[in-house]
């Protein structure tokens, strides 16, 4: 059984905001200087928007309203 945090991260990955889609298009596939990013990565007790684990970098985006269910 998956943890609730992982299930929530999966749900958020499958339902990104427009800002998250645009930034992910830049970060994915090591397009930004070869750095590998993960999106909606669970780091207990949080779910971060984007994380580059090798460099210890986290990017959070605030783009207004999201339906949190």
C-alpha cells in the first residue's frame, strides 16, 4: 500500500497547473544545463514542485488557486 503522501504527489503530477507545465517543459530531460529535476517529489512531510536532488535545489511555484480537494 502506497503512503498518502505518494498518492497525493502522483495526483498533483497528473494535474499540473499551467505554470508548472511551462516550467517542467524547460526542466525535463536535463534540458537546463544537464541538471536532472523531479517534479512533485515527496520530501516528508512536504511535496515539492521541482527538485534537483544532486544539487540540493528545490523550486516552488506559486501561481494562485489550486483545487486541493
